[in-house]
């Protein structure tokens, strides 16, 4: 992407006569940063499996506890939990304080 910017310079500024300065700014996206090589979905799957494993080990585990184990933010874990719930992989039994998680595999509760 290229931007062409004209910056007029007033005749009263400095000792030189009025001129127009042109600046060209070019930006390019790095090919390395914009390429997707599939490793993101592998990491995503690994994190989802880690969340499921943590729930199996301790059904009363919190998103904050999982986040500490995985080294990610609790918000990131909450988003993954939401996706897992929407996909029918896990479900919440009871309330936020006294409830627990349940892993569902192929419609069979674990």
C-alpha cells in the first residue's frame, strides 16, 4: 500500500522560497506474519484438550486455575470454554460458585 502526501511549506518559514515537499510512504505486510501454516489450529486443539483434561481431573476447576496451568489469560480460557460448550463437548452443572463441569463424549456423560 502506498500513500502520496503533499506537504506545502509556507514562504515565510525559513529563508527559502515557497516549495512543495512530497513524501511517499510505502507499507508492506510481512509475508511471514500473514501466512497461515495450520499450526494455529493445532495449538488450539492442544489447548482445548488441555482444558478438557483439567476438567476431567477436577470438575470444579475454575477458568483462572486452568489459565495458570496453561500460561494463558483467563479470558482466553473462558472463550475456549464457551466454544467447547457450544460444540457440546462440556457442560456446566449447577451455578458458578457450587457447580461443576461435565465432559460429554458422543452424547455419553463421562
